[in-house]
């Protein structure tokens, strides 16, 4: 960081290092148009973690059909990075333009590969049945890390809720649908507190510091209360990523 801005050189070096790891050691230099692209991200205040998740999204799709002859370049990741930056701003309560509160902070979740949302940032509408099938698979695959008893309890309740909903058939209507949606939303609201309880002081402090760094570029435009709310939401976002928590709410 430089003052309250993302340092372009620091971001470029970090992106080079991350791309090298994603490309199995093949170093991709951030020069020329790629340098200008990443400098633009720095000027916009895009946190490194958001850029990394954008690279992860693109990497999954890039290699979905097998090995490639050429390594993944940062230019290929631009759309994913920008989509995730918009998601991040909404999640922590930042306006896309003014850097002020736009809507209540959310608690985004990540998938089993550790990437947020859907590939490419698409927001296509899925059916509730498809959401429940996806949740059942993710909850079945989720292994509680040592000491995560509170999270395991909440996710066990989520497993039971999902299985009960799925046992009623592919289509939920009326009161059954309403109860299912309310139950999933209620369990989703319990996850941030459970993650904080299980994270431990050291992890929580580290993620809170990272969340604060990610917001520094916007701090001068935010009231103290707005910044405090955004900081809590950004910390919850990192906790969700740390524990690879699925999003339970259907929306």
C-alpha cells in the first residue's frame, strides 16, 4: 500500500507471483498492456485477494478441457476480476461509484474449489431444485477442520434442512417452498458468527487486518460508521473463504 491507495508495483509483483504458481512455475511478466491493466486495477483499489480469485475463476475454465499449450495470462482474467470486484463492493456495502454504503453487507460464500460465485461472474437464474442439489453435494464434501465444532453444528442443520426439502420431490411450492427458503436464509445468517467463533484469535486478527487493508483505498470517502460496517462484512467474507463455506440462501 502507498498511503491509502493500492501500490501498482506491489500489486504487479504479487500478481506475477500468483500467476507463476497457477501456471506450474511458468513465469508470466506483467509488462506492456498487462502492466497498464494491473495498474488500472490498483488505481481502482482492487484488493489482491479479489485479483487472485479472479485468476482462480479463469484458471478453472481455461483448463476445464485439459492441459493448454500456453500459460494463462492476466489479460484473460480481466472480466472475472472486474466481476468479482463488483461482487466484493456490494458484499462489503460499497457503492460502485461513490464508495459509500449502497445496501446491507452480505456474507458471500465460496465453492469447493475456493472461488466465489459462478464461473465468469454469471448470475443466471437457477431453480431451487438445482440449488438444493448443489448444496447437498457441497455440504457432503465439506470436512470440518479441527476445532470447528460451531460451524459443523450449523452445517449439520443445513444438511438436514436440504435433505428434508429434497425428499419432497423436485418441485417445492407454496408453504413448503417458503419454509425452505426461510430456513436456508436463517442458517446462512448464523454462519458468520459460527466462523468467527471457530476461527481463533490469531486467524481472526489476520483476516481482519487483511480486510482493513483491502478497504484502505476507500476509507477517506467513508464515514466512520460506514467503514466499521464494511470492515466487519469484509472480514466475514474472508472467513467464508477461509472455511470454504457454501452459500445457503437461494436468491
